[in-house]
């Protein structure tokens, strides 16, 4: 077969700026701008099977008729923006910035095409006040705050349109091409908007050796662009993946505290050593989902579960894991109770929330959260003469990961009867009641949507190690030359039982992060470089 893809885009922008200083202390600048961009793409593919003469390759695919497949596609999108900004400061002590922009996207229709997003910020450099001139404790004190609205158009190019899908059918003994209406587009879609408030403090002390920065933010997203389930009687078709339609539903709140601390431990003519520690405590909560009580994420392994382990639910954070609470393994002295669930000692046991002596959807509850409670980084930079050495650590705390790869490797399931995990030998027997895994047997009812396979994804990583050497001018006078060697993802410290606690099979998704369905780990890499500046 053969395929081709072509993409074209253009961008036009223009700016008008004005700057003035007057009275010796007033500094004013203003900017107005316009920007427009458009992009188109098209693709074509042709495939053939059972070519009678394979040596012709794709130059005569018609020889394989009727075993021929043809596909093509087209996409066209545009964006138009008007924006302006005003900056003012008085005597480098009081700062004001105001912004306003109007963005129009071809993804939306009619009056919803444009979104309008204002913002402003204020800052007070307290250390520049006259009453602070006689103190030496702080070299810089700055208090700042801001408010603004931003927008998102993170939907498909034609999400507002109802499109057709192809489906073949038989007329007699002859297959025919047919079409069906996909789950309807939503012509009422509009911009998702986020309103955010920030308050911060910057400090510099110890003669500039120690710098501290603290921020608090609180933002609320409304008109959230999210998929809403469509029932089969209303056009939903799980067989063809037509189960949801994008809608503006509900709202989400995010808030957190972030900090950064930089300290120059050592400074001399030959040596310097500085460290930076940064961290963030971030929280989010779904406030409202409109008419929906719960929205499920995408499914990943139909052979394991037709239901997603991820949900959006009012009062819970984005990234909530939904399923049964794992309670351990039925023991011999619990045989009578296990029999009520058609189970025997040695089988997995789950919490029966609705007390109906069976495991069903009524027993599902919140069992995990894929959002870490704390993220941090610790960077070290050491310089000696012409050598620079860098060491960067990063980590997250209290992040849950649903490890279905671990489950498949440790259990016999429909599409994988081979157990490959060494630890899976630790199975329940009357003589091994504290085993990690249930006994082998038909009465064992494995539930993929349970906390049994949810694991702690906390980790500490040595993210980067690098060494650079700047060749002195006395050796090479015609240019500045730097030689460097570095290594990434050198070491991971974690209790997670998969390959990499950082990686998710659903990368790029906020609502469904934290799924390990044989996700490929971050590679350990080594690089060498040379930089020449004339």
C-alpha cells in the first residue's frame, strides 16, 4: 500500500506599540495587535491484498481488485485574535499590567465563535520604599497579585457538526457500501473558560544569596469541554466507538501553593555551588457536571472491563479512580460468609456496599486519586574553574496508579492464560493464608475494577546528571567552545511494581491519567555535545 499526508498553514500578525516616560517616575507602554492563522491538511491511502504480481508493488494496486482499500481525509481550521496590553509603573515601585484579548475559532459556530478574556496584575516592590532604605536584611521584597480569564478550544475541528460514518452491508450475496449518522455533533459548543486569582511574594536576603518565592492560586473552570455519554436509544453505538458527544458541562476548581527557594551555598573565584528547591501542593475538585451525575472516562482493555476505571463526579477530583474496595482473601473461618457470594476460602474478597451478597456496580466507590499531593524538584549546580556539574532530582508523593499490566502478568484471564510474574507464586493455600494472590480455581471472581491492582506511584528520580567543560580562550581563541556529557532518567526510587510510575498509557489526558496498560517506560539516555559560538 501507499499513503500520503500534506499539511499547509499560514500566520499573519501585526503589532502597534507605544512607549513613554514622563515626569521622571512614570513609565507607560501600550500594545495592540492582530493575529490570524489558518491550517489545512489532507491525506490519502491505498492498500491492496493478494496481488497476483507482487513485484509491481504499489504502482498497479488495481491488479488486486476487489481486494482494495482506499481512504482519505481533510481538515481545515482557522483562528483570529485581537489583543491589547498596557503596562505602567511608578518609580519602579508600583506596577500595573492590563490585558484583553478576543479569540475567534472556526471550531465553534455563530455567536459562540469568539471568546473574550481580560486580565490584570498588580505589584508593589516594597524594598524600593524610602522607609526600607536603611535596612540591610532584605535586598528585594515584592508583593504581587493578579486576576484573569483564559480560554480553551481543546476539541476536534468538526465537533459542532454531525458527520457520517461508513458501514458495509450485504444485499443478497453482494457487499454494499452504506452510511450511518454518527453521534450528533453539538452546534452549541462554546469556549471553555478559566478564571484565576494569584497572590505571590518574592524575597531576596543574605546579600542576594537567598531568594524565596511563594505563590497561591485559585482558578475555576466553567463550561468544561468534556464527553457526555449517549444512550443506545439516542444513537450511541459502542461497537463503533460512538458512545459520547462533546458538551459544555459543569465546572472544576483548582487551587494550590507553590514555592521556589534558591541559595548560593558557595561563591569564590574558582568555586560556586547553588541549589534550588521547588515544590507544589495542588488540589482540584469537580464542582458541577450539569445534568450528569457521573461521567466515565475512556475504556482501555475490553477483555478486562467494559467500564473505565476513571470518572468525573461532583465533589471529587479529576483523576478519580472508581471501583470496588479490595478487602483481602476469604479465609477458612469465613467459609459460610463466602458462600453467600458463591465463593470459597482462597478467593478474592471485596466490600459489599449495598449488602446484597453479590458483587455488582452498586459496590463501586472512590478507591484512588491519580493526582499527587506534592510534587518537588531539587537542582544542584557546581562550578569549578571551567567545569560545570549539574544534578537534578524530581519526585511526586501520593499518586495512585491502576496497574492492569501487573494484573495480567499475575492472573489467568480470558486473553492471557500464562502467568509471567514471579511474585504470583505467592498464592493462597490453607498453609499460606497471608498470600498476596488468591488460589487458582473457578470460584475465584477476579475484578479488574478494584483497589487490589491500584498501587502507590510515588517516586524519586535522578532526572539529569551533566558535566560540561568550557575550553579556555588561551587554548581556542577564535570561538567559545563547550564540551558536555549528560545522562537522563538515571535512577528511580519507588515502591511501584511496574516499569515506571511516571508514565501512563493515557498520557495527555487529565481525566484518565494513571493507567498502566503496558505503558512504555521513560528511557535512560546518554548524550554528548559540543557547542561552538563565534
